[in-house]
C-alpha cells in the first residue's frame, strides 16, 4: 500500500501560454522537494518533463507529462502541458484528472491567449483555479500592473496570497501573516483584502473577524477550500523558477490550501441508458472510497518505446491493482490489468495498487482508449464522463508516402497519433483517394509530421484542402430511367423523386452543417416494389458522399421517392440503385445547388497600435469584424468571422502584418454559401469519375 491516503493527494495541472516557464517551474519544484537529484532545464534538453526527442530539439513542451513529488508527507501529482495555442488540446484533455488548474503567467508578458482559453475551460469544468506569476526577477517587470491585469481579465476574485519582497529576493505570506512590507506595498493591506474575500462565505467566521479575532489556519482552511471550489477566490502566487524564488512557498501553499480529492469539486460523470442512447442522462454521484466499486477515467494514451501502449487514468472511486479484473465502458468481458505503474516523466515504477484520488497507468491493453471509463461493476456500464469541448481541427494537409508500400505503416502510426492527441484527425478522401490529416494549425501538423519522421516514415505534403459542402436552396423534382439490355437478362428501373432543403429551412446558419439527410417513401399503388427502396436510397447516398457539383459531401437534403416503374423480369436492385442515383443528380441540379464553405470565429491579439492594420487585413479576406476589446498592457483583441479558405495560412500572414507580435486562435462557427464566382471556380475544377454500373 502507498504511504499516503486519498486525503494526502493533491492533483494539479500546470498550464499557460508558450514561454511562461511552466516546465522550468515544474523542474524547480521537483528539485526543491528532492524528488530528483539535479535541477532540469528545458533550454539545455535536461528537463524531466520535456523528454521526447521532438521536445528536446525544439526546447519546449509538445506533449502532456505526468510527474509526482512528495512534500511534507503529501503526494503531489503534477501534469505539465504544452503552451502553444496549436497544442491546447493536450492541456484540455487533462482537466478531468485534477482538482486544481494552475495557470502560469509570464511576468513580462502578462495575460496571453492560452491563459484566457484555459481559464475559461477550467471555469466551464467547475475546477478550482490558481495563478502563478513566474519570472518575477526578469528585467522590466511591473508586478503591480500584472496583478491589475489579472483582476481586470478574470475578476476581483484573483487575489495575491503571497508577495515578493526585498526586491525579489524572497516572498512573504499574506494569508496568515500581516506583518512587514513587500515590493507591492504593505503586507497588512494585502492580508485584509484576502480575508475580506474569504469571510464573505462564512457568517460565523465573518462575525469573529469583524469582532477583531484574527483567524488561524484551522479556522481558515475549510472556508478557503470552499472559496477555491466555488471560484470565489483564485489565489495568486509569485515565483521565479530560474532563481528558485517562491518555489518552496508554492509547494507549502498547495499542500496546505489546495483541495484534496476528498475536498475538490466532483467530476461531471453521467449515467445513461446505453452507449448509443443517452437521452436519459443524469448526474452520477461517486465517492473517493477504496471500498466502493471501481470508477476510473482514462484521460491520456501514449506509446512508450519500452512498454508499448500506456493508458494513463485517474481513479475516482475504489482502487486498481495488478490483479484487478476491469470492464471497459459497456464491454461485458472483463480484462486483467496486469502491471500498473506510477509515472515519473519517461520513467514508470510498478506499484501494487492505485488508490482513489491517485493517478496511474496500465500498459499493453489494446482495448483501452482515451475517454474510456474503467469499472468492475456491471451496474456502472452506462457511466461516462461529460464530454470535453476541444477546438475543431480545421488545418489540413494531404500526405503521400515517399516510399512505396508505406501506406499501411502510415495508417498504423496515424491511428496511434490520433489516439494520443484529441485534436488530431485523419482520414482518406473517398473522392480524391488522398490521405488527409487535420490539426489546429500549422505548428500542430508540423509536429505530427516530425513525429512520423522520427518513427521512420517520410511523407510529401500538398496544400490544405478546404472542407466545402454542397446543399440545395429550393424544391425540385428529378427523373431517371435506367434500361440496359446485354443479350441475356436485362436491367430496368425508373425513379421519380423530389428533393428539398431539410426541414424547409436554410441550412446555412447551422453549425457543422445541420442535421444531414432524410429519405422517405411516398409511392402509391406499388409502382416500385418496396424491396427496391433500399437500393434507391443507396444510390442517393453515394452522391451524398461524393457530391454533385464540386465533389464535396451533400448535406441538409430531404429526398422523397413518389413514383416510378419496374419490370417483372428485368428489374433488379442494381438497376434501381443507378436510377435513384441519377434521378437525385437530376433533381439536385434543378434545385439551385449551393457550395458551402466553413466560417471560423477568430480572436486575434495584437499590440494596440496595429489593430487597424489587422482589421483592414481581415476585411480584405472577406472577414467580418465582430468587435474589438482593449486589454491592459497596450494589447487589443480583434474578434472576427472569416472564411477558412481565406485564413488557412493566417499564421504567417499575421506574423508579416504585426512583425511577429500578434497571436490568434480560431474555431469553426458555421457554414455559409460561397460567392458565385468562387463556386464557379471550385466547380470548374471538379472532374467526376463515372463508374460503370
């Protein structure tokens, strides 16, 4: 058994914008707690977190990494995450595993894009948050301005609980201490501010405090933990990972004040009626009790060069041992886990059990995937975690292997990469037969290609394709008569059908393309026997996939077959499939077809003086400016909507416009019809391949 209990565990995720110093801070924490014998350094390739080849070469985090340390009798599990906006999916995926999200802020740069997005994601998941202002000893740092910016950006609940003092040589506590001065003013003033915030949620404590009684640790612990759980307090702490300033104080604070698994907000598990029918979803209450049935959630899957596939999981109830027989979701077949591990970066230490509230890993179980719930009770087979919201991967590249015969190897590696990264997708375009990979942005896919190269696979890439879609704008009728005589038995089928926009509505405002497709039978008198209707639908669905006017999938169409003819001898399913396909094409071309393009929401952060240049540039790309916000520190945010086709290469374009000072994030909003000239241009490039029936 481990030397600690569930109450002794603290689970945190370190997140924040690129170059805020998360990984350096984690290395400093490990060294301070004597979990390692040397202090790692990402810039020198010696970090305990950034151990993958790609991370050592680029000198920054690319993957999430789990490490742990023991401090003052408590076990602290820490997940380090990448800071690039393109790799934010790695950080979001780790949120269900922790009680507290620690946002690391660069004291020189203040609040940045990923800081905002992760603060929003943590708040959406009802997770307590804390802020660490790092790099406090760097030149030209105005810590008071950083604190003001944090409070303006995220609310007055963001309050310092310690302060730098003696010109950045030490930090002084202001939660339990009110004596002395700091680099940001009198400690007593900061002490009063944080106590005023805490006592608001506890009437008895407020009464004693207003009566002049100074609360101690025992009096403050439970109210402070409740404040963190409710988001009423977001503590701000100060560190400098390079010099070690505030690192011990951070460790002391998190084990004393951050919630344990027994104290944190429960994860949003739901219970539903079945894997494909979750209409009756309702909250599921669990308890961090080792005697209860097992409930564990797999939040990360990775491939280790020595042990193979590793599934990393958080135990929310019960415990896991090497002898555990577990069920995966709705599976009825139990699987023995065998070897279970605690992870320390690239190292794995086999253990006898993982207790409730702790994080561990299991190796070589191919049936386990990211997002799976592991349990040992059939009554829990419909329990699942509320799905996370990830950015939509819209940046695409078509890839082809340089070496003949590598197609199978590429598919295997892409499958592994997609399982390891929730924001990476891939597939084969059925029309062009191209293998297409999709990610958040250019950097994301560059890392994927580098990962493939390091696994022995070289590929060539083509410019990204836009995921256009096709639809119709009015009702129309179509007809096709298929008659074929080959000397023996012939083929005959005749179909009349009607198409109209689904639900009679314009599909253009529906995110991700609306509800799809409906097929109905309106035949009277048996002019087409019912046995041929599935063949007609199959023919229609072929065109739904391959497109009609430009080779892109068709959406938001209702098809009704209302008449036709058959022959008692020559009618066959293949004849009605062909007739249905070409009758649909006939109707589609009469129904004023439209080509739809993806529209993205963009949030561009730039220096205030360059806001005009950015808004003008976006307007020239058919963008619509939705609004602008001024940020502290001379920065501004431009919110806009623009066609993905116009901003696919925006990363390099923004760098050019702003001299490298701008950053942006984008996500899919909806689909809209393209301008007529664009539709004509795209359609003219389409050369359909007719298949002999």
